[in-house]
């Protein structure tokens, strides 16, 4: 099994086997996201209390889930990079960070827009909102720390350590609405109980969530492939790849 | 796994465990300050300071809302079904404000125990429902709250009106 993992961890092997994967993920995201968005924003029924402002859920929940999943992925990569020194893990952690930061910002922004009509305020310092803001700052810190080092490897290690420190924030975000009194309501979706809304409302939300994960996969995979080429540009296989592509075009 | 990697893994896991313990202790020490609001029970039990701005959270008691005809002044009672706190507010209420709604009130307690509110925020729950379904329930004489309670026990599913 270790051999199999090491084979996957080789940038060259990963680049070759992932060639087919990225277009599929992009295609999936490009189908699921527009369908889910149109369904949710135009055809799903409005809520009996919140009316149309309820539709912000179709942007808010997927972006918030991605913000947390992306950080979890970065933490896993950090362990793999620090313990096994696998460079591919560092590459994935590097390219995932900006995506996670944008998703966190999207979740905070859509939440603020939603808060004005329903709560009567765009921001309160409650545990959920504050821990989410801390997540955004952690992302900024991780991105900045990586570029604060002259050597790429040292930057990667520092960023990995900060991701591991920051991972403690994830359970705090998740359970903040249960541990403390917050203005934010508890989760609508969970793996263990039925969704707290009818099918006509949760099906488009599920499509948006799957689409968001497909987009996440597509972005991370494509950017990982670019980063592999950049880091390995002196390697023979990259030179061969480029000469091949040029030959085909001429 | 060789010895070097095992040691590195232990260091990494140790780091995460250490940070987790630190943060847990900090949050435990600050637990009262992290709560967004005091419950009516805490306020009646004099756990909340008077003369200083506090937040109170609870449900607007049914039948307690009294709107002044000549101004924006509203008085109502906030309850957690254990204790009740009277509130006076002069301003614009959020759309979701109604009797039976969860709210958070920001204001100061006066000497008589009335909360003089400067801002009222509406809390909403995680349950969403199309208007048509709410209408169907209304016809059957069920309120969304009763219906949810029955559904939580697995007795009911959503009525037909929600089919797209």
C-alpha cells in the first residue's frame, strides 16, 4: 500500500493520471452550478416567513461548507507534508488556500446581506460569525506566511504549521451555534436527520453543494497541475512534455 | 513507518493537541462572554448587570405586544417559558418580528426591571417552508410550530403542496 501511495505522490505520475480528471470536474461544476442556481433562485418556493430573501441560502450554505472543507483539506495536506515530506501535499495546500479564502469571504458577505432583512443587522459579534471571521484571517495569515520566506520549502512548512494550529477553529465554527447562545440558527442539514425543509427547497441546495464541491475539485486539480509544471520546470519529463506539445502544433 | 516519520507525526499531533487544549481552556474561561445574550431567567435571577447595555434573548410572548397608536413605541414581554422580562422599544422592528418569534434585544435594564431597548434583532430558526405549505397547514388548523414538533417525532411528512 505504501508503494501505491508513493507512486501517487510523485508529481510526474499525478500529472499524467490527472489529465483526464480536470475536464470532467469542470464539466460537472458547469452543469450543476447553473442548474442549481437557476432552480434555487427562480423556481424553488419562497419561504413563508422570509419570502425571497431565503434564497440567499443557495449561495450562503455551499460557500460556508466549502470554506470549512477547504481548510480541512489544507490541514490534512499539512500533516502529510510535515511528516512524510511529500511535495505534492504542499502544492495542494498552496493552491487551495486562495479558493478557501474566497469562499469564506463569500459566506460572510452573503450572510451579511441576508442578515439585514431577517435579523435587522448585518453583523453581530456572536460565536458563529466571529469564528468565521477568524477563519478568514487564518486563511490570510497562511497565504501571507508562505510568501514571507525566500525558500519555497520553508514557506510551505510554516504555512503547514499555521494550518494545523488553525484547524482547531473548525469544530468551534461547527458547534458554535450549539455551545453558545447565538443569533445564528443551528444547521438545516445534517447527515443524521431529515432536512428541515421540503424537497422542493433542499434538492436545489443539494445540487449547489455538489456543484460547489465539483468546482473546488476542478480549481484545485487544475491549479495543482500548473504548480507542478512550474516547480518541476527543470525536470526532463516536463521539457519532453513541452517539446511534444509544440511539435504537435507545428 | 520509520522512526523519523513516527517522531514527526507525534510532534505534529502533539502540536494540534496542545493548541486544542489551550483554546478549550480559553473558551471555557470566557464562556459567559461568548454567549450573545442573557436569557430572561438569568435577568430575573439578577445575573445581568443593571444600568449598562446588555443583550437579552428569548421568545416574544403571545398576546404581549402593545403598539402605541401615536408613535413607534412598542412594549412586549420576552420569555424563555421560565421567566419573563418586559421590554420597551422605540424604533423600527425587523420584518420577522412577531408574537412567538425568537428575538435578541439590546438595551439597558432600568430600576423597575424593564429592558429599555435600543435595538431589536429577530432570530430565525433553521426550518424553512414554502408559503403554500404553510397555507395548507393553516387550513388544517395546524401552526408551523405544532407541525414541526409532530414531524420531528416522525409522525408527518410535508403536505402535497410542496411538490414542484
